[in-house]
C-alpha cells in the first residue's frame, strides 16, 4: 500500500454527491438522505471526512456537532458524534479506515474537541475492534438507529487524554491516599 496515493480531507457541501457509491441503499433512499445531509451542511451541523483515491471517494466518516437520536451524542464545543463510517470493500483491511478515523479525530482535537462518540451494533466485532483500539471503550448510552440504519447500538465514548489535567488528578489522588 502506498499512502501517497490516498488523500485524507474534509469535503465541501458541493462534493457530497461524490459519496453516492459508498451509500448502501437504493436511489430513493439516497435522495432522501442527500436532502437531509445538505440541510445539515447548511446549518453547519456536520462535516464529512473522506479518503480520496484517483479522484474518487473510497471512504467516509461523518461528524455531527449536535445530537440527533441520543442527547448524549454531543456536547457543543466539547463532544462530537462520528457516524456513517464507510469504506469500499476493495480498500478494507489495509488500515485506511483507521487512518481516516485518526485524521478526523486529530483535526477535531485541533479545533478543541475533547470527547468523541460513536455508535456500534453489539454483533459488529470488526468495528468494535477498530473503535476500541482508538479508545472508544466507555459505553455511555444505548440507542436505536433511524430509517437509514435501523439497528440497536451502544454509544461508546473516547476522551482526549489531557496530560496536564490527568496527571494532576492522578497526583492528587495519590496524595489523598497517603
């Protein structure tokens, strides 16, 4: 795998239609989904990060800045919800999906976000393995998907590790126990 062939970036609203190949449902559902997503773009409620290869999008992950299904999904300015993580089958098992998650989280951390949530079905062991690897280990809620993905899921959270505050907490806890 030559990483120089792949571009990781955030897309503009006008590029949304290039994601069609990644969407698993029929044209009618795609049109409905597109209308919803474009409205969210207009309201600055989402961003979408992609992997681009040979001028086409081969992977995506959407970032929601406000809660939709569960109140615990987001906290304005602190926590965002990651969803619609998709990667074309031929590009799976090459580490590209993990690189996309890492790219998006790094960008969001640079914007000041400290907590990240993602929903995963309990029987999706592959996704859980990836998410746990990236620190999504704290189950904080349970939910049921929407018409685009009507599955029960667990909402997992990852927190940015803050070396100063976490070290101070650890130090204070040791001092208290003496």
